[in-house]
């Protein structure tokens, strides 16, 4: 995490290289703005078919959905016998500006 660059242990590295993994790293201006010396283009977004395939491949007994069409995925998972719940991320988007993490608040799935 970016905050680790200020930790004592990271200052002992002889030649540190700042890497940032995000789909946003495809935009050079964004990578430069974030100070990424090694921008890694990696998205945390998936399409419906990929999400469904991942649910089947992983075989998790429970899933928590953080954003997107939460209700649809919770409904699908529940229909497959997987406990599922949508989570509301309080402060989502603010963590980038403040450098902190968003709080997570569970929401009960609709029957």
C-alpha cells in the first residue's frame, strides 16, 4: 500500500521501486499522478460470465459482494445454494483522496 512507503522498514531498501496495480494504470497521466514507477495494468472488474464461473470454480460456501449489481449476484448465488450478502462500502472513493481504507458495512440480502 502507498502508506508503506513511509514505514521504517521500507526506507532500508537499497533501491525501492514504486509499483501500482490498477486498471487505472492504463492511463499514463494517472500513473504519473500516483507516482508509480512501475504501473501494472490489472483490473479488479469482471463481467457476469466471469463472476459466475469464479463462483463455480472456487466453490466458496459464502460470498460477499462489494459493488456492481450486488442484488443480482446475491440472488444468483443464493439460487445455487451459496450464502451471499451485499456489502455497503462507506466512504468508497474517499480512500484515494485520504489514503485510508473504506469501512465495510454488511447488508442483509433480500429474501
